[in-house]
C-alpha cells in the first residue's frame, strides 16, 4: 500500500511540473513593452498559417503591440502575390488589429523587402527603434561590413545604460542546431561590441528550431527559426543549451517591465515549450 502511495506521489509531482509550464502567466504590468518574435516564417504553407492563428489566439490573453521578424520573411519569390500569401494574408487579423511588424533580412530574403511598407524598415537594411525602455537594434547579418559595424557601435554607445538593448538579426551567434550551427565569424565581429556596450538580449533565426542558450558573457541568446519552416530533430543539445524545441513550429512572446523580461515560447498547437523571467543587471 505504501509503495502504491509513493508511486502515486511521484506521478503526481511529474504531472504537476509538466502542467505548470502551461500555467505561465505574464505580469501584464502597466506601461510594459509587449511583443512577439517570429523567424523563418514566410513559406505560405499551412503550418505558417496555423502558427499565425495561434499567435492571434495568444494575443487574447497577452495583448502584444508589435512583432519582431528574425529573417527569411518571404521564401521563393518577391512578387506581390508572394508578399500577400506569405505575409499579408496569414497575419491579416493581427495587422487589422493594429499590430506592427518590424523585419530583419535573412539569407532567403530579397533586399527590396526593405521598401515593403508593412515591414517598417523604411528602406534601410539595418535600423533602430525604441519602445518604452527598450532599444531595438535590427541588423543585416547577411552583409556585416565595416560601415554597419561602425553604425552599430555608435548606436550602442549613444543608447547609454538606462534602456534594455536587444539586437535582432538572422544568423545566430550561438546555436546547437546541426544544419547551420553558430555563426562563428559573425560572433567575432559582434560579440565584443555586445559585451562592451551592455547588450542584454539577442534574437536570431536561421536554424529552424527554437533554442535558449545559457547566458554568454551576461547576454541572453535566443534562436527562433521555426515559425514557418522546421527541421525536426535538428537540435543537438549541447553544453550551451538551456532549453530547446525542434518537433513543431513555434513563436515567442515577450514582456519587459522595468528590469524584468518575461518570455514564453508557444508551439503551433498552443503548448508552452519554454518560459521564464530574466532579471537585468546593468553592466
């Protein structure tokens, strides 16, 4: 009898831990910055549409105001019909609700996408914008030339230490995925600047998985490259992996209030696959 009770308690504990992940709640503090992050989404195929519908559903409980796009926004063509089928149609309910999208360029993107008004790039392949106490630096990791790195250093320096600094670009500096993995040359160029000027968070795509990496030099790195495309089983979890998901499409939700960043990663079916809170330490 005692053995049965003991086994029951073990099973109950496991179930509670699993269910607890889906019970994550955002603080929804007044004047917080709330947004979603998607990457490698522009396929125009059913999984992209289904993930977009899940984003719309999630917004009922978490009213995010804008979406950061981590590259590979439009696969396989740049005709008006491609922009409609692979962006305007799947995200129409969000766009109609006033949600703004901010794009970065991936290796499958046409550079002319920077002129597409709904991407809010204003004709630039790299740019910055501010929301509340958060400064976003959107980079073009396809062509990280000296002009762009000089621009980035100036922007990071001028931003000071008061606001959160979040860098957004396509190729991940840290990745445990087998198909692409870490962009080492890019890491050599960018990481010293990130460390020097106190970047807090980096969001990338390219590898068609989700991965949260253990903080590197105090910086939190996320890969979200599975909002449309997926390489199932591609994540070779390594020493840098804190949490990963490579069995379905996914997207991220993020809230920043004061010095706390709450995040939740949700699958195409609505399951919570990762969540947590980051407490910022100004360096």
